[in-house]
């Protein structure tokens, strides 16, 4: 995989460099609530601009239906990128149309522009190779060189991620190089004990990675909404908590395999419950109470791990040598149900381990709950991509960057 440093050594002054970034930031209207992904691509964009390249930044945002949708415009991200660069960043109001062509043609050496949301074009996400290829041809006309740096999208076989690198000389940006280097430390020559903390709502989203980790990790700590499928699989009462009934057989098999393989499967001993899901907009009191994890009353739903579980999970993290965390322990967006996620984050900080926060809600939680993100070993920008890498899958966007 060619690196950006090799590309810079060859000289990029005056060249149009297409940077596939991941600017898929959370928005409240037009206000960015977490600019972590924009800041993550800054080193690559700045290095290219400083070397005199004409930088064309492109990304997706959200899930528009292959047509323009103002709710998913990248305009706020372009504005924020300009603020972080301390420079004017022109914004094209389309992706490959008249505005994009004119914006790119007007770039001076060392200037950066952003084009509109790639997913406003049906060809970006099409499953039809010809349709994707046709869109990739249009994108290729905007640039001389491709730099892949949108790690959060490398697990997608999309036009700008998979097809476009085949049409242009290409290299990996700093972010992708860093992410791959970190993930290799979680798969090759791992320092042990190796603890993995998995949370989030649905166990089905994590089945493949759990399956893989049962042969890799020493400890598997489960939290979030997905834990209640595990608790029910063990025969426990879970009240009205989230459960995936169709996944109970496979979860039972995982519980048995963990015991057989000597993998310590850690489940909560107590949980914080409430009669209903909390209001995340008003943050109105959620009427929480703490109950034993094996006896959640009818009419109560589990929304976080309890205080004894927090101590237990922290004890399994602090003496580990490697820790990977993906998924919150509860509804961290509400103060009544954020303590479990806080406890896990704090335990990562308290440990001497190599710690990786696996993107998505986990990365958002670290920032929202006020932790210093620089204190962690690494905070990934791609939750889904990180998980698929750990599952052992070939990621299309990484394969496309291989020479």
C-alpha cells in the first residue's frame, strides 16, 4: 500500500488530489455536534495543501436516497474544515456536476475544496458494477491522484471507495495508515491479557466479531442493550428490556464456546432499570433504580450496567495489556444511564494497557462525557470498519489501495 509520504516525495504541487475523507459527522440541524472525523483527516489534507496540491475533499454524510437532500448537505462540514485549516474552503453544491467542475477548475495550488455529499448520486452506493463504475469515471475526471483517508467507509464497496482508486494513481492517507497499524496490534502478536468490551443495542450487529474473538480474546465483557439477549439465554428474567429472540440459540452456543475455550465471558451482576426509555431531548429524570441482573422485574427495562457491575468491569480492564472497546454500556446520552459507559472509559484510562476505542457511539461517548480523547491509545473513526477488520473480512476500500 503506497503511503502519502511516498506520494509527497514524488511531488504533488499543482496536481488535483481527490481525498476520500469521512466527514460523516453528527448534526443537530446544521450544527455539528462532534467534529472528530473532520479533525481526523486534517493531517492528510494539510500535508497535501502545504505541498502545493489542489485538494478536492469528498465524503458521504448520512443515508440520503441517491438524490440531493438538504438535511444531509456537507456544507456545515466544509465550513468547519475551513475553520480548522484557517483558510477559505470553496464548497461545490453538487458532486460531479457544473458546480463541482467549476470549483475544482478554480482551485489554486495549495487550496482545498469540498464537493457535495457523494450519496446524493445513486451511483455511489449502487450494487450494479456498471452504474458504480460510471459514477467513478465522473469522479476521476476531477482529479489526477486519489488518496484514501475515509477509514469509516473502507468496509463499503462504494464508487468513491472501491472503484475510483482503480482509475487513478492512489495512496493511503495518514488516518488510514494509522488505523490499520492500530488494528494489526489487535489481531497480530497481541499483548495479553486481551480484554474486549462490547456494547450497543443489538447483539446481531456484533455476532461475527464475537464469533471471531472467542478464539482471540482472553476476556469478553458484554454491556449495552445486547447484554439482555445474553442474560435471557442464561435463563434470567429481563423484564421489558431489549431482546433479540431469534438470536438466543446462537448466543447460547457462544456462552458454551467461551467456557470451552477458556474465554472469560463477563456479564453484569446488576443493572439500572426504568419503566420506560428516557427522553433524550429534554433529559427529564428517567426514574432509575438498580436491580439484580438475573431478576429484572416485569415492566422495567435495563438501560445501564449497575454499580457493582461497573466495579467488576473496571477490574477486568485495569490489569489487561490490550483493550478494545466498541459500544456503550447503556443509554449514555441521558445522565441517569451514563455511569456504566463512564466507568468503562475511566477504566481504560486507569489501565496501563494499549487501549483502542472502536469508533461510532463509543468515540462519541468519550467526547460527550468529557474525557480527554488524547489520553486513550487510539480512538478509531470507523466503528463498522473496525469490527469488520477484527472479524477478518477483506475491506474493499483497503484492498483497492493495495498496489
